[in-house]
């Protein structure tokens, strides 16, 4: 396994079988055990074999550690595994991510334009960019250094693909889409389709021209089969560092802040605002012109028709404060029992009324 400069965040290539000490230095962890222990790979607790490194998220997994065949472990600060080599770190999952990149670096295709690619004469493609088989780069578009366009990518007119950005197979950028640096867009996503805008003229739905742009800022990752619509006028914007899961729809003129999380099958209507660091769970739906505040959290399958204040958590459809929604869900589960009690009480009250009415009381 060769680990060259493609491994971002590492100052120098790692050997094919790094030592535990080298991995501890890589993640800035506290080493306990043999620094010269060779590590051949990383695996889960149950799957690990001798020579593998595994990781432990907390004390509740100690029984699995006991049964694991791993040679060493990444553990949180404060956790002890007597007699087992380990690396202690403040954030085990972050450390594991760095180690996984060391063992599984991203492939780095050679720069150049494949013979079957189609690049317009007015486009500018850096000699250090990679344009693979059957990719298309349209008029006046720019592909910057170390960007990679995988097979069958289509980059339309007046687009930009920033440095080190990767567009996987069958990604489509319509015209006037600006993709920043260090962006990853997974297979089948479409950026810059027309926004869904129509006006009824009394007999038919007349299309409103969609002539705006899409701007994807640096370090964004967009999952497979995501649709991000161009603005009617102005811009649809995805902020720096935001991560978007598969099968997400983002409507025209929506602005998503930095470092937001948008989970699979979420649908965002036009002209919404999603704040910095906000989290939208799976299958969330936002009505048009809704604002989600900074660091707000919207639980899975919530339907949001009104603004959500910054720093709050909502859940349900219609969305309400999460604590209130959870109480309602618990109460809903008790409805059959409560209905039986109401029927019983209703019969008892009716019986009492008959008795009182008949002079028995």
C-alpha cells in the first residue's frame, strides 16, 4: 500500500506498516504500550485480527474489548485497558478518521485531459487538473489545479470548479455554477437545474425564468443524487464546510450557512435560510421562506412551516419544541389505554345519572 501526498493532513508519507508510535504521533495521542508494534490495518472490535488497530468509544464496550483480537486500541482519555497497547486521545472518532486516511488514502489520478473528453475552446483547464473519459467542460468554464472530473461529468457554461475539488461520475453542473475549493460532489448530483417557479395565468402554469446562480463554498461535501436548484434571480448558496447527505432537494434562492448538516431525503423549499451549524435530520421538510436559526436542530421527519429560533431543537409535523413533541409522542402511545378509560368513565357517569334521575340516589 503506497501512501503518498494524497493523504491530506499528514506531513510525510507513512510506511506500509506504521508502528503504534507513529500513529500516536499522527493523531497527537498518548501512547501506552510498545511504540514499535507494527500495525497493518484498522478494523472494528469484532472483526479485528492480530496486527490490527481498533477503537473504543467508551467504557460500555469493555466486554467487546476483552473478546477482541486487535493488537492495539484507540481509546478516550480516562479509559484504561490494563495490559493492552493503546493510544489515548480526546476525540477517538476524529483520531480514527485520520488513521483511516493513512491506511486508505484517496486515489489521485494523473493530471491531464482524456482523449474522449470534450473541452470547449473557450474553457480553461489547469494543466494540473484531471478530466477523465467522456467528461464535458462547457464554454467559458474554468477547472482549477488538482480538480478531478470523473467519467461522464458535465460542466456547463460559465462554471468554475475550484482547486482540489472532486466531481464523481455523472455529476452535472448546469450553467453559472461556482464550486469552491476542496469540494466533493458524489455521483449523480445535479447543481443548477431550474428552480420550481410557475405562475397560474388563469388557464395554465406559466414558467418563471430561472436565471440566477448556484454557489458552493469551500470544503462542502454533497452526497449522491442531490438536486440544488439555481436561483430565480441572485444566488442559491451552500456555505463553507456544510455536509449534505444523499437524495436531498434544495430549492431556488435558498441560502445554507457554514458547517450545517443536512441528512438524507430532506426537502428544502425555495427562499429558505438555514443557519450556521444547523442540523436537519433525515426526511425533514421545510416550507418556502422558512428560516432555521444558527445551531438549531430539526429532528427526523419533521415538517417545518414557521421559523425555528437559533439554538433550539424542534421535532414532529408540524414541528414543535422537541421536549414538548416527545411528551406528545409518549401520550400518543397511551391513547388506546386512555380511550378505554374514557369509555369506562363515560358508562359509569351515564349509569350514575340514570340512578340519580330515577330517584335511587
